[in-house]
């Protein structure tokens, strides 16, 4: 079977595709024949050696996969070969076959496409965990989403609207903002052509926003923090700009605001039951049609580097997937 591997730190072009033996499952593991694999900007950082948590090489980019179980290991009784599942690839997901721990598996409901199933995983669980569990977003509150057209950003727009918030979506082009509007955004800010702080002030009548959802970091963090309402919650989700901002802590004091970290990987490791509950809830919402994950493009395995470069160069809206 073929697998995309990171053997040396570097740009997407440094990845290699190798023929490898089909993996054998261990205790409480399964082998999945991959139909779709999730990739994100975090993978760009990971293969460059710049992610906060470095992986041991060689590894494959990606993590979540959707596919069909090929084989089960000792102790696996709840799943069998032929079951359609979503799971976490033990050494990454961009391969024709991966090993996944049985604890990470979720069944894919009938009628849900593999690409949609994998797109509704960590992006949506991150956003639901952030908005509900960490941000305590309430109906009628105002939610500001930075990087709103990306995978986690668009999920936050959609979920925020479903939770009854007034959603202000921020992105860098009108095309991206149009997508956000289709997913429920009430107000739009192009932070390439307008001043972020001035626009927030205008849209909120100088009151500010209750919750900031920030997967971007960099230059937008400071004006967003300064635009918070009293008692606001600033959700630190990621750093897609590659720059970790330094926020003056006096702003949190003056606004009675909270700066809250959101890391879905930490939740998966430390509170797996909570993570499982979120994933089950999200999959039910996808099956019911309440959520509509946006899969904007699918790339074959040979074009994994192209997919990661498109993420790196901010060309992606919604989610993109690899389809071995």
C-alpha cells in the first residue's frame, strides 16, 4: 500500500510517497482502508517541525480518516471488517491503509459520504467544544469569528448561528465572506480592505463582542481583544498566520475578560468521554442535515503536497480532503 510520509522537516514538497507493507492491527486496533483523509493547516506546521507538539518521524500528515475496516485486532468486538467508520490514524492519515485505535472509531451513518464524514470531525468538535464548553456562548450574544472561511472557522460560524448567536465573520476576500454568509453569518468584515477594530465598533454600536473565536493569531489578535465587551471570552484556537501573538494582559483586566485555550488534541487525550460525546452529537446532526460540512476540494494521494500548499497559501475555503 502507498503512504505519504514526512521523513525530514520541510515544506510540502519534501514529502515522499512510498510503497509500504500493509499494516497489521495490534490489540484494540483496526486497519482501515482509507476513502478520505482530513488535512489542515496544522499539518503544514507539523511537517515543517513548527507545531507545538512535534511528532516522531516518519509520520504521515493528516490524522482523521474515513473508510472501511479491513481487519480487526485482538480484543475488538464492537466492529468488524466491512464497517464504515471514522477514526484517527495512529501515524497520520494520508495513506491507503492506516491503523486506528478502536477507541477513536465512530460509525458512519447510512447515507453520509466518506468525505463529509471526515470533514465533520475535529473541525466541528473543536468549534463545538470551544463555543459551548469553553466559551459558554449564549443565545443573543455576539460572536466574532476570525479566519471564518477556513475549516474550523466555518464550523464556528455554522454552530454559532445554530446556538442563537449573532455571528460576525471575518475573512480576507469577498468570495470567502460570501461563503460565510451562506453558512449563517449575520455580518461580514473584510479585514484586508477595512480596519478590523473600526468595523467591529460600527457593527456593535461600540459595545464590543462577547466571544472571539481565533484560529488565526498574528496581527488580528490585538484589535479583536480590544474590541471585546465586558465579561467577554477570547478563545485561542490556533495560529494559522504562523505568528503567536502577545496580548497585553491589562486588556483582560480592563474588560473583565477571559482568555481561554482550546486544544482538541488535549481533550482527546485527557477527557476522551467528552470528546466522544461531542463527536456522536455532531455525527447525528450531520445525518439529520442540521450541519452541512463544506468540502471544497478532494485531492488524490499523489497531490497531497498540492493540498498542503493550498492551505499554506490561504487558497482553501471550508475543508479539503485527501482521497487515496
